[in-house]
């Protein structure tokens, strides 16, 4: 059995690989068609003009679905490992809520382009990466609370490193973006897809775009830490039969042995 066939480890792998591919493929398409500059454009700029916009949108929507599935499995795993620890259970529920909000933000990014509906796109980015960073923090705290009984201290330090990487990227991007869009370097820079290295504001632009790419990959890298955990978990779907027909007639209830029709690994 290959390592990605063990348990549900394929979920975080699929999330990271597919999401990274959505960034890379849209970037390559935008570069080939000369829609953006080759040197580190904004990720959102590579998904602004058709046909890369279509590719960017559909791939990120799938990433959002994979993200929800991964976060839900993580929630179920933490709950199963700590059924009687109220503090961990509460944090775990908060983490799931934050994670689903982050995935919803990713859908907004995918479907509301930066150059068309800028403020809605920014809301999506704040949900994805801002709320996503809080989700990472909650999971890091959970990792701290569960060590060393459930897992080693190493995984806590790895997740803490990913969290710090993500937070530093957020700060760098925020500061450089505020400087860039402050009005000192012109107006309507949101619509600008091509930059000349000699232009004023080019340095702030590059810092901002590099920070955005760093933020995206720090966020994705965090889910790579789930692979080993997910190798040790599987979920089962159980169908309960409450009647022998599907009509609105008097139900004939079956025995408990007949109720469990199927239970297969997802």
C-alpha cells in the first residue's frame, strides 16, 4: 500500500496539489497570453482575464470543497481522540467554523475577480487568509494541548512555524499594500496588470506580490502537516432504514440488524 492510500491522507495531499496547480496553471496561461508580467504578478491578476479566469475559478471552487472535506475530517479526528476534554472540544468546534468560513472566502475569490468587484474580492481574501490564519492558530493550540499524549512535540513546532510564516506574510502584504494604494503612486492601481521597473511604487508592488505568494503557500503548507495524522483515520457512512418503503404509508420498522445496511470506508 502506498503512503497516500493509508487512511484519508489523500485528502490534504489532494487539497495542496490541486490548489497549487490552480495558481500555477492560471499563471502560466496568463504569461503565455501576455496578460500579466512574468515577474511575480498578484495571484488574483492571473485569474482576471479569460481564459485563465475560467480555469482559476473552477479550480479554486474545487479547492474550497477539498478544504471543507479536510477540515471536517480533522474536526472528527480531534473529537474522537479527546471525547471527554471540554476545552479541546470547544476549540475544535471553533476551528471547524473558522475553517468553513475560510473555504467560503475562497469561493468568493474564485468567483468575484479583483478587477471587476474589488471590494467583494478583498472580503473573500480576508475570509480566506485572515480567518484562515486564525484557523491555523486554533489547530496549533490544539496540537499543543494534545502533545505528548496524542502526538509528538515536533508536529506542534512545525505547525507553529507554518503559522508564524503565514502571519509574517500577512503583515508584509498588508503594509506594502497600504503604501502602494495610499495614493502616492497614482490612482486606479487595482486595474493595473503591467508594471515597469522604473515606475514609482514598483518596489512596494513587488513586496506586496511576493508576500501574497508567500502567504498562499504558507497556508497550503500547513495542511501538509495533516498527512501523517490522516493516515491513522478513516470514516464510515452508515445508512439507517426506518421503513421498508419510501411511500408516506405506515412504516414497518426493521430490526437493528437490518437497520445497518452498509458501512463502507469513505
